[in-house]
């Protein structure tokens, strides 16, 4: 199976951690083997994914809450839970994005509240700025001068933007078939490399490049640090809700990292006594044309079988999800589910969100909103539910995907008669 061939079994990056790094070691998520703090992402004993492990700390919940509330208006207000303790002076501000009350959606679905976490307003207009910000700060501390990524679009945009601000060289590998808007948004920063292949093929190439050129790949050899940035999406929602948890969360799933780290964030704060309420039921949405995690969930399996992506929702077109098994466990343990959404449902979800909240989401957000609609139709929502849906990218990035063919709105001449003949006659 080619999956095993893509792993680097021997570490080739063994730089010493510096003072700003808060990580004690790296830990295998499966066999629990420990590794030093370096650019490494896979366990050489069992091939399990590595995660960061922090020194044992004792927090006074009231004092910690005060420190958070007094912190910067960015993800760095949660520095106690991140691998790096403070941002670089030139870093772009990332995070602390709006949580918007969607009153019309709540009324449509007869629930207590629907909240939209709009992460499309970050510097490069997607949630990827969170994970990239953490990864790049760790890259600086580990001594890298060149950073890179394998991307379905948003990640390349984020690496291009944030590394430019920090003065790091960057290399952005993306499928040549990406939407033009995402290609332009990476081209503008320089370093764009279009590849004739899908994401999984590019990811394999990226692993080889990381080994050959000693680059810091944010989603490969820096992945344990990178993934921690997604936890801040849970912290922010909990804080914005008054330090409590919602009853249900709906998030998109590509690799599964975002989905699982949101769950981790809520769990960490509940363990510390920072938030009230039970842990939310975690619901995940995938596009039908690339839904290995949803298929495994529906079939009762614990692992995902890789698939060849065939979907217009390119930001979620990951056929071999690195965190698929963890996502399955989160869904089942939380009482949630993972489902696949077809293209028509996705487009409906984009329009529904836009016409009830004013938020224009990319296709991935349409998948998320469509799952909310499906859960309502299935009778899985209650009048007491307080639901948070995560919007991870701006709709202008995938506009051509969402609107098929020509614009269908009426076209009139610039006079009253034309207006009346065309529109009033309807």
C-alpha cells in the first residue's frame, strides 16, 4: 500500500527547541512513544501520528479566565494552550473571529439557537490562517528559513500570506485543477507550484521534498504543532458563548484534523472547569465525491479506506484523511455523526446561509450548512438545541463552483418600462 511508502521513518530534522517553545515532547497517538521536540510527524515504531505534549501545569480557573479575557484580540489570548508562548512582532493578527447569532436559521429549524462561527474573515479568508500561524512560529523556533505546504487551496493562501509577513521563503504545492480564485490568491504571494495530480499525490511528493531540501512543511513535518491551532476554534466559541459549550457542533471534514481538534479544545476546557455544560455532540460533513470518513462511519468501521477524490468541493478533496480514524472515534464518543453531502445540497446550503445571515461561504461551508438542514429534516434537532456551525472559508474563493453556468437573475434595460415588463409581470 503506497501509504506506508510516503512516510519518512527516520527523522531528518533534529533542531533544538528554543525558549519560546512550550512543548515538552512529541507523543504517538497510538502507541504513546515519546520523541524530542523536532520537525517530525510520524511514529517510527507503529507509524501512528504524533501530537504535542505539554509540561504538566496547574491552572486556577478563575485567574486563567481573567487572563484570557485580558488577552490580545487574536488566537494568542489562548497561548497557555499552544506550542509557542507569544507571536512574532511582524505576525499578522489571526483569530478571534465573529460568532454570529443566526436567528432566522433557528426559527426555520425550530431550535433554541444557531450560531455561525465565521472564520472566513482571517487575513487570507479561511481558518487555515490559525494552523499556519502556529506552524510558522514553530518553524522559526526550529530554525527553518524555508516553509512549504501541500494544499487544496486555502492552506497555500495562508502559507503565502503569513510567511510573507514573517520574511520566510515559501513553496506552495497545489493541484493545477484548483479554482482560479484560489490559484490567484496564492500566485500573488509568489512561490506557487502547480502540480498535475490530486492532493494525495501532491502530499506524497511533498514528503519527498521535505526530506530532500530540509523545508518545514506545515502540514507534514510540522503537523503536530500546526494541528494545535484548530483548538482555538473551540476556545473562542466557548468564550463567546459566555464560557459554556453548545449542544451540537457541525464542522467540515477533509483530513479530519479541524474536526478532532475542535472536540479536543472543548474537552480541555471542560477538564479545567473553564466552561459549563456537557461536551457537544460532534457532527462532521464531507462532500459525497470524497467521503471516506462518512462512509466508514455509516458502515461501522474504525478506519477509513482511501478513495480517489471526485468532487467540486476541492478544499475537502482529501481521499486519504490523516485523522480519519480519530474523527470516527470523536463522532461516536460524542453522540454525533459524519455524513456525506451531494453537490445540490451543498449549493442549497451556500444560498441558505447567505440569504438568512448575509454570510457568503465557500463550498465547504455549504456542505456544513447543508448537514444542519439534513439533521432538521431527519428530526435529529430539538427545541433546546444550541448549535454552532463552522464556516471555514470565503465564498469568493469558490464562486464559479457554487454558481453553475451563467447568472440567472433578470436582465433589464435602464428604464421603468423594462422593469415593469420584466419583473412586475411575474
